[in-house]
C-alpha cells in the first residue's frame, strides 16, 4: 500500500522524490524490504508526462557498524542486477583548511583571522564537520566565542578553548551538552 502511495506521488509531480534516512546501521529487515520495494518501483513514463519518474534514496550509516552481511548492504548490492544505480560515498574528516573555511564562513570573517580558532577546533574534533559545528555552538553557549560590539566581529578566548576538556566522541559530546539544558526542557 505504501509503495502504491509512492507511485502516485511520482506520477503527480515533475520533481524527483527524495527519501533521506539517517542511522541506517540500525535499520531492521522489514524496513529494508519496504525500501527495496520502493527502489524497485518501475521507472516508467507517466501517462500525461513524457519524462521518467525519479526516486532518490540517500542513506547514512556508520561504516564501522555494518558489515557485508548487514541487510541494507545485501539489498543495495543486489539492486545493480535489476538495473538500479547505486553510489557509495565515504565521508571523511575535513582537512585543517576545510575546517578553517567552515569557521570563516560561519563567523563571516576572513580565513586569516579564523585560522587560530580553526586550528584549535581541528585538533579537538579531528576534523569531524558535525563535531566542529556542535563545538562552536557549545563555545558560544559558554561565552568563549561571542560577538564583540567594539570590534564589530566575532572573538574567542583561545587559551580557555584550548584548555577545555572534551570527549573524543561527538555523540558523547552532544549527549553531555543535553545535561546543561534546563530541567523543564529535559522533561
């Protein structure tokens, strides 16, 4: 029934239908079966349109938590025999330069000004984009990264940031930041 719903949506719109699922390392076999059915919906021309329907699936998973026997990996590897194209993209950590570009863009400052902060963030996060973002949010929350009205730009306390002890895991870091939320928000 759900696949019929997806087919109707595909027939009624010109834009591709996109599905994004995060944390696919925890996907169960029933969900994999449903996803497989959705990906196998025939790519036929709609009756009143002369273009092919398009369905894009983007899935993210931690590669260290899935192996070749994982249901999702088995399903994706079998899709090629049915003519469905798949692409595997491995995301890696950002370089120091990329972290500096991210910090520079976020703070709307020249890269030469943000390089000292970016170097500290790179060292603490190993270049993980999510970790860099979350750490910058935490630095702002702790008032170690803040806008200066007199300088009319963002400033930071490099020594305090460098001395700040944080976990190596972004998941643990995010979970620990929840503990600083007010009790009414946590409940």
